C-alpha cells in the first residue's frame, strides 16, 4: 500500500532512529509512524524509560554495545532496513578550549563523533540496496563560535564522515546529514538520558533569536522535515550533502 506524502506516493519504509527518544527524535518518529512507516528507536536505557518507548537499548559510543543493538535490530527486521537516522549527541558546557579538561573533550568527541562512526559502520550492512542514512551534524561544525570547541570539532568530523561514507557506500546507499542551529529541546536543558531535562537553559535564546533572520529558534519539526526529505525518494540523487537548518543564521 502506498502513502500520500506531500502530494507524492511513497511506499511504506522500515526505518531505525538512533536517538529517537530525544526531542527531535520523538517528533521525527511520530511523523514517520503517522505516514505509515515502521520505526524502531535506539537510545540510552534512561531515555527510553523516561519517555516510555519500547526500543532497543544502546550506548552508541561503546563498540560492543553498538554491536549488540545492531544484532537485535537485524533480528527485528530480518528483511532489512530502508533508512537509518542518527540523532545521538550531546554537549553540556560552554567554555573556552583553553579551559576545557581533556576528559570533557574526549567525552564529547566520543559521544558525537565516535558514536557516529561506530553506528554508521555497523548499520550499513543491514540496509537494503537503495537505502538512505541521515546523520546529524550542526551549524557549529562549520560556522565556528567561541565556547563550543569540542562540540564543533566533533560535528565537523561528522561532516567528514558523511562525505566519506557517501563515497564508500555508493551506489548502494545514500548518506547525507542535517546541520541544525539551536533547536528548542531538552538538549539545551541537560540532555535526554543524561539529566532530568529540567535544568536551566544553557543558551541565551533571545540573543539567538535576534541573530537569526527568521527571528526564532528551531522547533523539532523544523529538523524532522528535512530528515524525512533526505530519507525519501525526492532526494534520490543527493548523497554526501549537508542540509543547513538555521533560519538563515548561517549561509555557506
């Protein structure tokens, strides 16, 4: 049975979303399910429990944990996947690099860059020919601002991984990324799975609104829409690309 989506007919897909319990993730998953797609969420145990999601537990920075989760995913979807989205990532401190402990730098790089490498490498064999992978970078991966050194470096690395995987997995799979600016989710208030999501906002939202031509910060659906586009047939001739989602704040 075909689906009606934005005026075009699309076949139902089987999609896995890593980080699907987060703010962007929950919005994306709900929208995909509403369109008739089958979606499996992978996330930290605390994140799955907090939002009552029956998904697959994973610590994406742990190689053995990633392997176990992918084994579970392959059993659940023995016929393969059509799409994979990686939204996992974190950053909790804004500070100069000169004041950043090496341990914090390592943790951020592991949580954003190593996890992307491990998960993409492990999931690629589970995708059917013609499948799509969507990774999550950040505007900070290219538009550098002070105070975000470890996060910016890790997200710049995600862009490099996106392009490398796109070349190496072509023509069987497509690999693209989104590069959001500030999104109003629990990421700004301690992070899903790493806090109770009620901490004070780490950013000056009004300042970010004033710096953005569209005069607001992004909501989860602003990022979910471009991800759905990259998963679907309307982007079938795109690979190795980054879609910047920032209200005009950064125009490369």
